[in-house]
C-alpha cells in the first residue's frame, strides 16, 4: 500500500504508485488525453481485493492488463528503481525526447532538481547530484519516462506533424493516430544532415501474430512500421529497420535513418495490444492527410475537412 505520504499513524488506502503506476486505485492513476499519460486500468489486483472484501461480486474476465513493470521479476519491488530496465527509468543526463514505457507517448525524463534536503537519503537516485530525483514523492522520487503535462505528447491523438501534411502528395514520417506508438529512431530528412541522437518518434504500426502458440511458450509477434509510405517489419531477426539509404517522400526530400525494433512481445502482448485489422494503409491509402482507424477507414485531419 501507498506509504509515501504517510504519517506515523496512517498508511494510505491506495496501491503503491511506484509499483502500480497507471492502476485506477493508485494516487497516480493517469488520465488519457493529449498530454500523453497512460490510460488508467482496473487490474486483476484491484478486482481480487474487492472480492476479498466480501462485499462485492466481481467479473475477473474484465481485468485489464497493467502495463507498468509488466512481467518484471519479484525483486523489482525491493531493488532501487535506477536498476529497473531502461524502458521505465531514466537519468539526469537524458534530455532527449523519450518513449513512455507503454509506447503511447513521446515524453521526457521526469526528473527535477529539488530544493536542498527535500529528498530523503534512502530515495536519492544520483550520488553526484543528491538533490536531483523524480518529480513525484508518490513515486518515491524515482525518475521515470513520462509524457505527463506535455501538450501533444500522445502518439494516439491524430494531428499533422509538419506543415507539408496538407499537401496530399506528402507523407511525414511522424504520424499520430490510434494505430501509432512511440519508437526510438534517428529518422530525419537527409537534407538536414545527421540526426544528433536517437529520439522518441510516433509511427503507425500493426502487430501480427506469427504462427500458432505452442503450449507453455509465449506467442510470437512481428510488428510492421509504416514510414514515409513504405512498410518495414520487425520480426525478431532485425534490431533496426528503416530507410537507411534514403527514401523520397515529398518534393524530392529524402527520408533516411533507422528505427530501433522494440521487444515485440512487450509492445503487442504485455501491453494488451490488439491485432489491428485495417483495410487502409496508415501511410499510403490516407495519402498522409489523415489516420487509418481501427475500422479500416481514413479519418482526415481536422484541418483538411471541408465544410461540405
């Protein structure tokens, strides 16, 4: 249970935010919006707790997957959060745009230089900068990847990402919409030279099951990424994909760079991903002027809709 703000007499009646971030019964349940926060879920833990109270009848089939720290080992609860997988945590030196742990938004390292002596000794995460730590005491000052409070951080909210999106012949490599997720990439237009670093980028994708599941073995997945009108596939054999030799996307501009392939199981299964079945290609059929919906229809950006 949550003890970050407890008094000598009280432990708060919420799940520990550091371990169950995004759960509806934590003090950080998150709000799904254009600000890139995760969608709060009612997990099996909460349903089991309500059932144990004896006052409620619950339908355990309605439990939603909790994406935060999914399938991490049991000692995750006791080790320092700076030793968690890099997908969840971050450091003071990371100032570049990062992907949120659930792949739904582009964010930053949620760290902060606190006033002197604010952070208790046991929660100091940087021995060289003892006043630097996570932005929330509820997270025990753990620095974590987050899009919270950043307008436009969500990859799920459709919007144009470049002025030339309004040209039907153009296709920007970063596209937001319900089928988009955040991937680490160094994609850039070749005319602008080398990308300074790898950053979080919103890219339309599709998860596809590979073969039939083997009893006792996890399902195998492959992920298709739609970049600049082309399709690139992460199937476990590649660590990076993309138009590394340059792809012409608009008016002679060449898109180049690569995208780091994610752990396909973390993206498609652990995060509760649904297989996307679409009739339209998120980049080609929509002509870069909208987003391909889960029902297979192109939904135009609001700026491109006519009054008629």
